[in-house]
C-alpha cells in the first residue's frame, strides 16, 4: 500500500523520544505520519500487517515478521543498566521467586526475563500475563516485570516514590552481569525495498534536544528534569556498538535454544 507520506510507528515511552523528536517537532515534521502507542508490541503488529513503512519495534520481532530488515546503527539499547526494564519484588531475592507477572507490552523484555531465569538463575517460575500495575501484579505473583516509563519511577536514584518496600532488578544489568555484553531492546525495521528517511540524522537531531525532551517527560515519570536527562543520556544508548551487537546475536541464539523462537533467522540489515 502506498501513502502520501511515509508512515512510521513507535512507542510513546520517553526513551524513544530522541528517535521520534525530529518527526514530531524537528526537520522531518510533516514529512512523515507518525503513529504513537504505549505498547512497543503494537508497532510490531502494524509492521507485520503492512500498515506502516517502518516501525520502532522490539528486536525479537525480527524473528517472526516476514521480510523484515533492520535499520542499522539506530536503536533503543544500553551498554549496561537500562532502569526502565525491571523485575520488582516485595523485598525478595530473585532466587526465591516462584511466580512472575509479566507486562507483555514488549515481547523482547518478556523473552529476556525468561532467558535470565532459565539460563542464569537455573530455574523457571510460573508466568502470568498482566497489565502494568505493580500493586496488582505483586498481589498475585512474587515478582513483576515492568517496562518503559512505569518502571522508571520505581528505579529512580535515591529510592522509590511509591511508598512501598519494593526491590528492583535491572534486566539489562543482570544480562550484562552474566554475559559482559550490552543489550538492544528495539530498532527501526522495515519491509520496504526503499525508505527515504535518514534515521541516523533524525536520531542526532533528537539527541541534540535532550534538554527539551527531558522537560517534556519528567513530570509524567516522577523524575526531575535532571534525572530524566541522566537516564536518556547515560542509561540509554541510541547507537549500536560492538558489545550491543554481540549481545543481540547472543539473545537471539538463546531465544532459539529455549524455544521462544522456532529457528533463529539471520539479521538482515537495510542498506
């Protein structure tokens, strides 16, 4: 299907804002139609249904969307800790967790959680799909997976603002602890032969407006403007380095090993 302007989709989490700012407010404003949704999985669905030209989607989507190609070098990832993808308990260590409520908004994070328990902790708890409400999730499970902005307030420096005695475990931090590698959560992907968008230039334009982005999102996440800027600049990486690429390849291989994907597909990059 051909549209008057290219159609893009991305989640509306704060950590995607530097990648979408150019399309909303910058030099690419009006040149694309951008669809925003809270759930990254929704963008993967739109790309799979051929309803957008490109989408910022969880990297596991590269394994089940036919004909998909990854836009190189542009991502939402981290070299060590991410803060916005966490497991939360009421004080218990992960070794004592026997059930986990999963926020299914990002399939990549769900698979990462299961890999961490199987591969690194050596056991598998019971899994329950749930809406991202920490109180409700912990009412029925020993731990909860939270992603995106709902997780940020729980992992903010200096403690939790919820008033609960909760303990958080950074999933990317656990991954880095056990593998020594960075992690890629999402990348722009397309099924088109040609997409006339410079995603690298758009990223750089967004990063140059981190201060403005931080001010826009701080009040929605419970962080100060300074804390939000620190998160976007020091926890999130928007370019893929060698460690993150190796982490992505290992993640896909472990997903195959554990049966979360049928067979690992070679990552196909757009050029």
